[in-house]
């Protein structure tokens, strides 16, 4: 029976992958529908004027192209008079070489083998106006390939009025979260904080375990016994030279001509290994090797028991946070007036192109397909084939050839082993003939004679002669078998070539 179980497992795996892909697509469609419903609800409320106290409203506008734009002048005079300066200047920056940070910092970052995709925004404290950086969680995928494949990549940040955010690389989601719950440190401080004036009482006992006060050290406990002792079974090797030192002064060494004994002291030749010790087990005073002391116990300590006075780990009491505030809409950041690049790289040939800030995700997607999408198609068309890429990878890592051979050869070998048809008896090279015993021949011939007698009573002498001849042949066969000679009716095995 052919083992079809392997193909069955492969079919089931394919069905499972297709089902998972469909479920994933349905989930994405449901999320998009929920977001669209939220947007429609907010738009309806804005039109009806349901909430008159809300002064901030999000308005989505499609960017309208106004023609080609280019810089008519360059900033090469070293002054900052014509730069658009942010209000969030770093405090520790020199005024002459001042650096300015915006409200949002987004983009890739690489430091050594640490690959990151930053999303940092500055939140303004409504109580004192201070700005504090909030860092989004790291991406859920390995970012190394985006830094090492030498391809053009598109980085997209989506901020929604419901405080949710999502980060895309090449139009594929790599991270998502909420501005209220998925940033460090949190936007809103805790309502209660530890009381800085609270002090732990002197009699507070935080010890969960204490030495047993009723425990007594055993009388045979030797605290002075060493951990290592000389091996009592060791014997000095034969040929050991006790009187020969391991090191001797170098006989070929000469005192330097500029050696001053008054300044440098008495000159001594450097020590070299003793040549007499090269052919023997060792030289110098022999000492037996050290072994673990079986009687060593160390310093005695009472066993630990539960502390009856245990009060738990002390913590200061909680008080109301004087700096507490609650901002439920961190999405409402300051207006964007400019876009800048913060660059510090030791790698050359890094290019930036096509920045867009828009209030409509559909516009950004359409722009991406019309610009970056075309670049990607052209780059994909010029890329080498799969086999060429595998060969190039194997040139850098020769051990990949072993994986290639196993990946290709193992399925083929298993397929030949389990699916190859079994050889038939006709192809085995042997021909089997049917065995017929003499008794069976007599029985068959008797039946034939009776049938012939019923059909025709006038049996000729020729038929009697044939019957007598057949009986004589049977007798000859019996004689032949008794002599050990095989007859023609026995099994004949002929090797066919």
C-alpha cells in the first residue's frame, strides 16, 4: 500500500494556511470598518454641534499639488537667521550650535547591532507647560533585513484621533498601540505616589526566615577542618629529583655593559628551565596532590525557620500626587510647521526622498503606490532570480550548500522510498511451473475415461493403447523418483536472462 499520509498532511497544512489567511483578512477588514465608523460618528457629531465645549476638531484634507517646488537659495552662510526654529530647544545645547527637536520624531535608527524604528513624541504638561518625551514600544518584527538588503523602503506613521497609532514598513504593519497605554513613560502620571516623608519604623521586621533559635551545633562538627587535604594514597614517582631545582640561572646570559650595581643592584642571570628535569617526572621538593577533604563541613549555621514576627516588605504610604493630571487626548499635539532630518551616520550613500504629511490615509496609500510602488517594481524586475540569490548567499556562507542538498535531496529520497511501485513476479527473473502429482494425474484421467465412455461406447483400440502407455509412463516416473532423478512434472525453476 502506498503511503499517501505524507501528501494528506501536506494538503491539510495548505488548507490551514489558506483558512488562517482568510481569517486575518477578515479581522483587518473589521478593524478598518470600526475605525471608519468612529470617524463617521465624530463627523456627524461635529456637524450637529453636539459637543460645544470641544475646541479641537480634526479635519481631513486632501493635499492639493501646486506645481514643482525647488530651493532658490542655499543655507551656506553659517547663520540660523533663515531656519525655522522649533520651540522645543534642548536645554543643554550651545546657542551657537543649537539643536532643535520637534514634537514627533519618527524613522529608522541603527547603532551597532541594535536596529530600531523610533516613534517619539513630546507631550506638553498642561500644568506647567513642560515637554516630556514618550517612546513607543519596539516593533514586533526583526528590523535587520531592512538595514542590510540595500533596497528602498517606505516608513509610514499613522496617528488616529482615538489615540491609536500604527507603524508600517513597505505598507506592512510592524507595530501598533495606543498613545495612552503603550508608551514609556505613560502620558498621565499616577493619581497616588509614595509619600517622600514616610519612614520605615525601626522595629519593622522584613525577614521572612530567621535562624532557628533552638538549634544546637552537633558535638562532632569540626569547623576548622580544611576543605582540601593532601592525598594519602599518592606516591612519589620514580626518578623524581628532589635535589635538582626546577629553574636555574641561564648560563649563556651576560651582564649588560651599562649595568650599574650601585643604581640597579646586584645583577642576576635570568632563570630558565633546568635541563636535567626534562627527562624525569619532576624536580624539587615533591608534594602530594591536594584532594577534597571528606570530613570537611565548613562553618556551622543554624537552619532557617519561619519568622513569627515577619511583617512583610515595608513600603511608604500613598498620598495624592500633587502633579497629577489627566490628558485623554494626547493625539492633540502642536501644529506641524516644518520637517527636518536628524542625521548622524558613519555609512555613506543614504538617500531620502518623497516626504508627505496628510490627514487622509487613502491619499498616502495612493501616493505610495504611484511613487515608491513603481520604484519597487523596477527594482524587483532587475533583481536576480531565486537560484542566483541562493548561489550568492552560498558564496558568502559555504555551509548553506549542505542545507540546499538536504532540502532538495531528502524529499526526493523519501518520495522514491515510499512511492516507487513494487516489482512484479514476472520482472523478478524467475519462472515458476505448476506442480502436478501422479495421483492427481490418475484421478483426472479416470474422469476423462468415464466421460468418453458415456459419450461413445465404441472406444477404439487406439485409446486403450494410449491408456496403457500412460500407465507405463506413470510407473516409470515412480521408478525415477525412487532413484532420486527429477521428472518432467516436478517444479522447474529457470533463470531468465
